[in-house]
C-alpha cells in the first residue's frame, strides 16, 4: 500500500508525459528511502551528506520552477530526513539554506497566501524536528557518559578499559603500531583522606585527572580503576617514551596536589602492548612495574 502511494505521482506524471517531474519524484523517493534505511546504520559521512543534500536540494529547486506545489509537499519530508541522518550542525545549516531558497522560489511562483502557509508550516516542522533531535542527542550523550565515565572525576571507568585495550592491541597486531599502558597509583592518598576528610580527597582526585588531561593528547585515554588507582592508555608511544612522558607528570604531582602539610605523590608502571601478549598479562605486567616503581621511590625517600 505504501509502495503504491509512493509510485502514484511518478506514474501519474509519466502518463501525462511530464517525464522530468516523474524522474525528479523518483529521485526524491529513492533518496528519502535511502535515509530511512540509513537510520538503522547511524549517521552519514560528511561526503555522503554533501552529495545527498546537493541531489535533493537541486531536485526541490527543479520542482519549484516546474511544479511549485510539489516542492511544497516534499519540503517537510526533506527537512525531517536531513535531521535524521546528518550531523546536527550540518543538518541545521543545510535545512536553513534549503528552506530559505525554496521559500523564496515558492513566493515567486505561487499565490502569496499559499506560499506563506507553506513557509510557516515547513519552518515549524524544521524547528520542532531540530528541538527533538537535539534533545535526543543530549539524552544519548548523557546515557553514554553514565555508562562509560566515572561520575566523580570524568575519567573513563573500568568497564570500558578492556574494550579499549583490545582495540589498541588489534591495531598493534594488524598495522604494527605502538601503544603503552601506564598503571598509576597516588601515594599518601589514604593519609590525606584520614587527616583532611574524604571531601578533600575527592577534590584531589578531580584535580589529578585535570592535571593529566592538561599534558595528554586527544587520543590518550585515562581510566579510573577505583579509589586512587588509574590507568593511562597511550597509543603511538613505546615503553621508553611513555616512561619519560609519565615521569614529567610524576614530578608535578607533589607541587600541584598538596593541601596543608600533606602532598600527594604518584607511582607508575609502564607496559608496552605487544601482538603476542594477552590483555590480562599486559595488566599484570603493568601492575608489577607499578609496585617496582613504588618500592624504588620508598627506598629513595627512606634510605638505610
């Protein structure tokens, strides 16, 4: 029944020898069906967005000259479809531009009352769809943050750790890339909690995450494992480079994270991701390196 409804107009125009209109309607229907299918696969790439908007936009402009009432009919469907599959900002720009052009042509080719009603209704459809899509995107983002991020510090949580290490391990195996994981433990954190309270302790954890994020790259990922334990995943760095990098942050921690007479310290253990090492073994090696570093630092601070 739906197919018969969609085919009514192109068949009607073909019978009346309006082949251009028939082909244009088929193009619009095909493009809208394509966007409906793409809803199950996610957003379109930027290139596909540009191509699709160019095809549909030029078709609607053609309608505006050949049969303006058809452009009025199909414009709302175009506006909704663009919001469904385009990135939000690109959808806003594309829809605003197309709506302005089609509305102008409608006023040029139709009675002013019909053109005005069309502009108001399609504009309302565009605004309401924008509000709905933005609210939906924000809700999805909030749900993803709850599922993947530590609510206190904003670092990624433990449940996402294995997934990210597996992804980097696959890249190391397939493309020969380098990647290191760094196990981190904050020294004197229990002393700070006991002396100044958990509120100050939580504040120091938040400040530590901010400190790490100042010196890491966009692709580096920090995970909070629990308490004062963290792990840093650094793609593109071998173990030696990662040790040099994290040592700089280690030297900053006591001066940046201190309250009253209590200064936090930081111990770390580095392990390079290799193609033939299981994830569990990588974590164990990083943990062993952490305790070695912690023992070395205790010996340096308390020489016999």
